[in-house]
C-alpha cells in the first residue's frame, strides 16, 4: 500500500505567507488540530494494512499446510486400504491430520475414520491414552469432527447413522456413568470436560438441525418418539442434560442448561420441538427442571439488597417452554427457593410477550410498500397472537394457580415474592388487558384476602431516599403529585395498580354485612373474608383519594412549576435522562392514565359503600388540594366539550400538555383539564355546595343559549300553555309532549283554569308555573296513578307492571322524566322521596345496571334471604330453580332468570349465580325500559353528565332539598323591604317575632305561600331570586296578607296587634287557596 522511495527524513514545510503576518488564535489551534488528525489517520491506515497483510499471509500458510497434510492423509489411507487392519498409532496420526485440515469436502475421509473407530470401539481411546497420555484431547477431537460433519449433512439427503453411532459410542460412558480415567484425570473431570467441549462446539445446535430435518414435521403432540431417529436424538440431547444432576460442578450445569435453553427453548418452535421434544422433556422424570431454573436466574446481594441476575435474553418462547415443562415438576414437594426463582423468572419473561394491541398496530398501521415484507409481518403477528393466547391459557392452568397460592402461603411476608406476583398480575392486566373475571389466576388471587392485605401493606411501606438522606413514602409522593425516580415510579405503579384491581374485584363479591363485619363468612377466610377492618379502610380511602389527584397532576403537570429547574435537577437526577420525544411522553402519560382508571374505580366503590352506610368521617372525602371555580367551568363542561376532553384523556391516550377544544378556541389550561376530570370521575372530593354552584352556573350558561334576555319581560320565545286545574297531568302530557314542545328549556308560562273553565286571576311571572309544576310532579309520582309505587320504606320507584295499566307507558315515563328535569333546570324543589336504587340508576354513567347491594333499598327482606343462601349448607333442599313467579294483578307468570331456567335447579355450585340473577331481575330487568325512558326524558332537558357530579343522596337533595328546619335568622338577614317598611319598623319586628314562634310546618307553609316552595334554597336564602321581600300593604286591617310568588313578595298590612297578625298570617298560609286568593 505504501512504497519506500529513499527518503527517511521529513522535509520542513515552507510558509509562503511571510513571517510578519498576524495569525489569529482560533485559526492556529484549528490548523494544529487538523494536522494531528491527519497524522492519526495515517497511523490507523498503516496499522490496518499490517493486519490485513498478516491475515492474508496466515491464510496462505494454513492453506499450504492443510494441502500437505491432506496429501499425507490420502497417502496413508491408500496404503492402509491394502492391509486388513489399521494400527492405533497410524489411525491416531490420521485423525490428528484430519482435525487440522477438515473441510466440508472432506466428508469421505471422515467416514473412513468413523468406520475404523467403530471397529475398535472405546478401547481405542484408552490405548491412545496409554501411549500418548492425551486420550481426553483426542476424544474431544473425534467428537468435534462428528458434530461438524453432522451439521454439514443435516439438511442434505445423506446417511447420518455412522456419525450418530460415533456420538453414541464415545458418549456412552457418560450416559452409563462409567469409571474412566484419561490423561491422569478422574471420570468426573473427564466427563465434565467432554460435556463442556461438545456443548461449546455446537452440540445442541447440531441435534436441533437433525431433529428438524430428519424427523417428520406432521406428527401428533406426544412424548413418545415418532421414529427411531427421534428416539436416538432425544437420548443424545439428554446425555449432557442428565449429567449435570450427578456432577457437583454448578458452573458446568448452568452452562449446559443455558445452552440447551438458548437452542431449544428460546427460539421459534419447530413442529418437532413443539410436538415431541417439549412433551418428552415434560414427561421425563430425569429432566432437571430445578437446575434449569437455577441456570436461568440467580440472586446476588449488593449492599443489603437482593438483585436478580438473568444471563439469557427473555423470550416469549422460553416463557411458553417453562410453563409447559413446569406442569409435572411444580408440585407441593418442590423446594421453596426454586418456586420463588420460578415465579421471578416468569415475571421477567412475561415482559418479552408483545401485547395484542401492538400486533394490531404492526399489521394495520404500517405503510411499507413491500408486499412480501408485509405478508411476513402479518404471519409473525398472527403467530405471536396464538403464542400469547397459549401462554395465557398455561398461566391459567390449575397447576400454575396452585403454585402461586402455595408460594404465597409459604412466603406471605416475603416482599420480593409478593412484588413478583404483583408484577405478573400487572403485566397481565395493564399491558395485556386481561380482565380479572376472565382469568382464573387473577380472580383466585383477588379472593385471597391475605395476599390483598399484604399488597396494601407493601404499598404503604414503599419508600425512597431523598437528597437529604431521609426516606419518604412513595404513596405520599404520589398523592402530592411529586416526580419520582423511574425505578420508584415503576414500583409504586405496579403495586398500587394490582392492589386496586384485586381489592376492587373482591369488593364486588362482598355484601354489606361482610363488608361492615357484621357476620363472618363460613367459607375459608383466606378467600372470602373482608381483608380490612373499617378502621383500616378510612386511612386507605384517604391515601387513594389523594393518589387520584396526584396522578392527575403527574399526567397533566402545570407548565410553570412551583420549584425551579435547578432544584428539580437536584431532587431527581433522572430528568437529565428523559427524552423529549413525544412518543415517550405519550407512553408515560398512558401509564398514569391506566393507573388512574383502576384507582378511581376502587375509590368510587369505597365512596358508594360510604354513601349507603357511612363509615368515614363526614368531611373525609373532601380534598383541599382541588380548587374549582364555578365561573371557569361553565363553558368547559358543556356535554360536547366534556366528551372531547374525556375521550382524549381516557381513550386516545396521546393528549398533549395543552390542547384546544376547537380549532379556533384558545388552549385549555392543564389546571382546567384536571378539574374537569375530577368533576367527571371523583366529584365528591369537592364540596356539595361548590358543585351545586357549578351546576347552577352550567344551567345559567345553557339558559343564555336557549332563552333571550327579554324573556322576563314577556318578550321572546317561550312556552305558553293553558292547563285545567282538575286535569293537570292529562293536559300537561298532551301539550308538553315532544311533538308539541320540542325544546322544554324555553321559558314556560302557565294559565290555570278553574273547574268552571274560567282563567284564574294573575299573570304568570314564575309563581304560577312553579305551582303548576309542583302539582304536576306530585300527581305524576302518585302511586294511585300507577306509574310509580312505594317501597316498604315509602320511597318512590317505577311500577314494574305499568305496562299492563297503560299500553303507551314508555311515553309517560319519558314525559315524567322531562318534567323532573325541568324542575331541576328551573332550580325548583319538589318534595318527592325516591328510592336510592332508582336515583342511582338515573345517575349511573357506565350503563344503569346496578349490583345486588342496591336490592336492599328496594326489598330488604329479599335482600337478606338471598344473601343467606351464600352461607346455606345445602340449598338443594329448598327446591329452588332459575325462575321467579311474577304476580301482576292476580295473574301469576313464570319468568326465567336464564334460558331454560325453570328446569335448572339451584345447587351449591350455582347458588351465587342464582343470587345475582335474582337481584339483577328485581333491580334491573323488571324496570329496564321504564328507567331508560325516564333517563332519556330527563336528559332532554338537563345533561345527565352534570347531575353525575352528585351521588344519589345529594341528588335527592337537589330534587327535594334538605330536611333541616327553615333558618329564620338566615331568611331575616336576606330579606328586603319596600313600600315604607324597614328592618326596624314596628310591624316588621312584630312579624319576625310571630314567625319565630311558628312550628317547623308553619314556617314551611309561610315559605310556600310567598315563594310557592316549602323548602329553603340549598345554599341559603342568599341564593333566593328574587330576594324574599316584605311590602307595605296599607292600613286596612280587615285584609289578609297576600303574596306575589313570581316576585317572592309578601304584602303585609299594618298589623300592630301580635294576636291579630298571627291569626291573619296563619289563615292566609294555611288556606292553600292558590292564586285566586290574591
């Protein structure tokens, strides 16, 4: 490459720029740097040239020497063929030559050697060892040549019997565990050295290729060898595998099992491996399963912490292989340490299993134009999909479930074991989207109360070290929305996710008596008992509530952080390593969202239990970390906008830090995004008063869209109807139907007509409408009308047999729902006590089917009887079947709870199903169409999404108000005066004195007389509009007090006598005369 021209000294460079020229510092430095780089390039070129020349010379020399030895080998063989036998020394020399120059084209020469070796047998090795004292090395040469030759002819149609026989012959002493000494070493060292050498020479790879090419592919799955060759290959595979069970060389055992795993278990299965080899391994009692686990995973203690070491690349095929092999080896008598390693290994290998959604992405979203490539990718995706299903089925097998349960029993306080099981469950549920109720392993663990209990204790105990050296709880950091190390984040997410999912599922199976600890379950306490006491649930719900809020902060952090960047860098050094790529951010956000969804489900379950029967302090669920301003959410929570936000947050999972609701609208701040999610998912962390203000703000914003500003001046679009007082329901049903009045959000004015058909006096400024709507709703919900009926506690719910009273009953429920929605829309209170299960069905956001716990509010007796069946020893004696008799107006009708139910008896095996089907029929199926129509009617006037900010108790308050006595002091403080009256006027002071002496009923009657509603506003009289006002009605003492309900105005004459004022006022408010009295 370089030539020598006689010059051995460097010629000085000539500078033509002159010595007086000024050179800048940067230019000078760059010049010398370029020169250094140039010299370094020259040195690299020189070194590379020397290496290439050396390699070429070596190749030429070796080729020349191989040709010489090959000619010597042929000369010796030709001379030997004339004789009848070959002496050991000559054969030894020929094998040594062949081992040096062997190439694939030397196959016939090697066959000649094999034939001679078979004639002499293993004694040849012993003779050579006695002569040269290197029998061990020579044996390795022979085995190495056999393996190389078999690999060459594995895919060709050439006989393999001879080299296979050589392997069997010279490995037979290992298989028989003979006592053989070679080269001065004992048999254990000899066998270990041979095993190590052949495995390193590709022994398992060779046998795999032979298995693939020499054994038929279309075979049934069986441990029996389909052909003699398959039997021989299996025996050869098992020779090194069995040897490690009798040797004390642990490193060799790990090397052999690791090599075997990489070849047979880690790569895509051929049909021969899947149908024969794996079943043969599984059914072979000599297969060292424990050694396999020990070779794949080990533990190392570093600074008092146990670290897991896995020296093999995780593979879904290895995971499937382990699950298959463990069927006959994972049992009760297996070592506990092996089971722990096995579960830890499953956890690590499960990470290599690609989720189903990624397969779908690969096959549907790729833009590659190469059809062959696409077809290959599709086949690979389908293959991985089937492998995934097979692995999930294997994990769901009885032996695997017993293995997990037994391990948890023996290691209930071993944090590493519990975390490994949690990690497996997390990957199944969060990564592979496996539902708990569809996988036996998951729901069995969820019913294992001690496991659930331990998860929560571990979750509370998880901590990390801060920059100051102290430790802080990860759960507390999560509740505060603080950033974490990546490792800490993964730990808390995994444990918390699994705990919430498991405990949430177990709560579904617990009725209230078990939940509140009133009765003990007669089943095994590990599987059926409530894991926690009520005193433990209180702080738990507190932590989980804050966790929900903290997760929202982490998923949608504020753009301007409350701490500076330097402090964040000191607190969490991983910020430097975070990538700015949008995909990474979306993936992290997806993780937080998945955690939020499962935590919020459990929080809602605990909250619902608390609303049915309180076990937490009164203000327990309120959080001071959330500040929602009613004037900032009016536009954002309109249904269409809210749907956009929630769909992006929960389903698209790729929401940016800021986003716009519409193309032309400004971006929504992250604080508003968090507040909207809180209002839709966990609204109970905000006080009822604040949520009620938000509801009023939303309604006001909606009214501005539907009602003009001139509506209050009797101008603009409105609904004007005339209603006969004696036929309020009939006239309203006809005139306010969707066909006649499509938009019920408009201002409504009512003209009432008396029994004589004459219009009643007065112009409807709002009071007549409120009186009409109150009377209409009480008539509609009156059980005597037939659309609703009472529970045993005299609470209202839909009549299941309304269809037999009215053919068109669906329209009536739709109409009644519209009217109740109109009352809420107009901020009217109506005294209607509803059953809690009926209100819960209206408010349900995930379909309106309720569980068995709500049956208690409908039929407490049936609820207790059904729950008693769970602890019944033998329910078959009761003669029950999957049907129920429905008695409607004296006519009995048999309703089947499931197809063919009347012929299916209730037994101990299906009694739980019967309990839930019966409850479902009573609470859901019987009144499904009634409630659906009612919900649709209510949603036509007011968005159900707004009402879902409240629970069913709060919803009842929205409808009927509170049952607290009217606060006269609050009313007096928020009362205005006109016509000459003032707060210090003698008549006014006398009035308040008389009112203060009224009974609670009389105070309600006074309020109804003036405002047409007997209930005080939910947030006090400061929200009454127009304000309560007392007007001077003159000095005529013969007059009665009168009222203008549209203006909330009480017209009071100048009564100076207390007794006269009391009598006149009571007569007016108790007469219940209506508007014609004025």
